C-alpha cells in the first residue's frame, strides 16, 4: 500500500464531522480507492495515519464498532462516540451506531473537494 493512500486517508478521516461516524469503505471511496476498506482499517489500527485522527468515528459497513484493538480499552471507541452524542446500542453482532441517523452523509461536493486537495498536494 502506498504512502500516498495513507496521506489521503488521514485527510479524509480528519474531515469526519464531530458527532458522526463513517465507514472504512466510505473513507476508501473518498480516497479514490473504493476497494481498499481493509487498508483503511489496517492504517487506523497500526496508527499509520499520524496524530489527531478521530479513529473512533470509523466503523464497519453495518455500523458495528470494530476498532477495539486500536484503543486503550475495549469500550473506548463506544465511550468516545457517546461523548460526541452518537447513540451506540448493543446488538448480537456487537456495539452498533445507526448510520442513517449518525452516519456522515458526505456529498459529491465533499468528494470533489478531497480530489482537489489530493491534486494540490500531489498525492
């Protein structure tokens, strides 16, 4: 995986609004690499994206909190999301956010803005 992908992922992750959750696939798509959702997870888990990344705001495609290994405690992602007003409920599959209500509904304008940023930074 290229370092440029990590730079792009960091930019997109930093843009996730407070009180919203995004999916690994959504981040990958906004980076221009829609098939790289697993690499987004890897990068977040291994802290490849640098500092000031709101990794707690990234969940899997069904809204399940799946980043526990990347945090100090198993429930830290849940706590951080709840502190931002995101409702997290327990399901048989694990803790889950309602992506319809609390998901980041980015727009085409957002995608174009990221493309401009990537082009300007030559990444």
